C-alpha cells in the first residue's frame, strides 16, 4: 500500500499514513479536527546520456518512414519486376 503524507492547515500537525489507492483521502486532522492537505514530495529524476533533440527525432522519423515507404515501393517494384521477369521467362 502506498504511504501518503498529510499536513494540517490549522495546527501544522504532519503525519504519514498507509492507505489503499481506492481509499478516500483524509480531510480532518486527528488532533484538532482542522482541515488536512496532502503533501507531495519531490521526485528524483536522473537524465543520463547525450540527450534527445527534436532534430534527432525528425531525422530518425523521416528516415524510418522514408525507409518504410521506400521498402514498400521497392517491394512493389520488385514484385512488379519479378512478375515481369517471370513473364519474360515464360
């Protein structure tokens, strides 16, 4: 079960509690009956490598789709050429 952090807006009471994801969020402070709010912690993100740029995407994307289109055209041409060759052989 995930652990959620809460803080009271009235008395500054802070605590953590394990709850199911399907459980409703707590709304009242157990000490003073004040209003609770969820506290969100920071998430650690690590970027490794040289990076990824929009231009990299476009070069790879157009090359990949161009290759696919070329492959389709080549296949059609090959099939057509193969058929023509087969017809010539017959």
